[in-house]
C-alpha cells in the first residue's frame, strides 16, 4: 500500500463519521448496514402482525391428527355445507328477482264506463277497481253495476212502502231487508212529525248518478253510490258477497 492509497483511504470529511455512546467512530458503510438491519426488523414485525390477523381455531392441527376416514367424512361435511350455502344464496337471488318483477308489474285492472238512463241526456258513471290480478269482461262488470243500481233503487221503494221486502229477497240478505222495513215503519208512522228531507224521501223520484266500487277479492265487493231523490243528492254504501254464481248484498246504508 503506498502513500496515495493511504491518502484515498483517509480522504473523508468529518461529517462522514458518527460516534456511538462509547465514543467509537463509525463510517457511512456502517450506517447503511445498521439501516438495513433496522428495515429487516420492521419487516419481521409486519409479518408477525399479519400472522396475528389470521383467526386460528386449531382446525389445521386437528385435521392433521385425524385418520383417513375421518378426514374424508370431514371433507364431505364441508362440501355439503358449501352446497347448502350455495343453494341458499341462489334462493335468495330468486326471491329478490321475484320482488323486483312484482315491483315492475302492471297496475291492477280497473273498469270505467257510462250507462245511459231513461231520462234524456242523463247517464250513470261507474268505476270498479280490483285489488287483485284478475280479468273480467266489460259486460260482466256492467251487469254487476246495473244489479247494484236496481238493488239500491228497490231498497228506496221498499222504504217508501211502494214495494214489499220480498222483492229484495233474491239479492239482499234477510237481516238487511229487516232494517229497510224498520225504516219504512218510521216513515209510515206519523208523516206530520217527519222533517222536510224525510218527506221528500217519500215522494221524490230516485236516480243513481255514480257508482264507485272496489273488489277486495273474488268474493267481496264494497260500493259507494251517489243517488238523487228529486234534486237532493244522497250517498249510500253497500257490500256485496258472492254466493255461488250470485252477488248478494249483506250490508246497505242510505244517508
């Protein structure tokens, strides 16, 4: 080694060295070595943290201790659970799809129309709304509305003692007929003590104007009906229930 080599070896600034707690001097190479060692220690710590994040229930060791038959039964049980979970997932997806299709389903059917009355330029408007999916013909709904109008008009005539209660027997329940006849007895009692609206009810012609019905199911129909007695409007409610092939009124209320 010559003097030049000694010069190159010692050609360092004082800043290239650091001193530890014991006063020993270390150069830049020693510093880099220490940095690499510290980085390796950090990596080992991160690996340990990742291993701690894994939930170890001891199944791996338990599985290794099982014999071949037990391992096979264990694998079959796991596979059954996986298939069961997959079937459950498919059923959930189908249920969601059915709900989505139901949300996109078309509006429930309804029927609107007008029926001419015997009076010139007068007609009855009706609206029948279904609360379920079903298809009725327009003629069927139209005939049902006409039955409703005939029933309400006949009930008014029974109250005014122009018809007997037996005329309602085909389409009205007996308990409803008894209530209508009770109203008739009130109107017949003492006409001088009746208020003017009740007197008009006795003599004015009755005419249906509007029928608004809601079919709750294939067996129940609820109706709101608007009629006029002379020039006085009145509203009434009815409920029809299906018996065989006929619709029968089991509730009637005339205001």
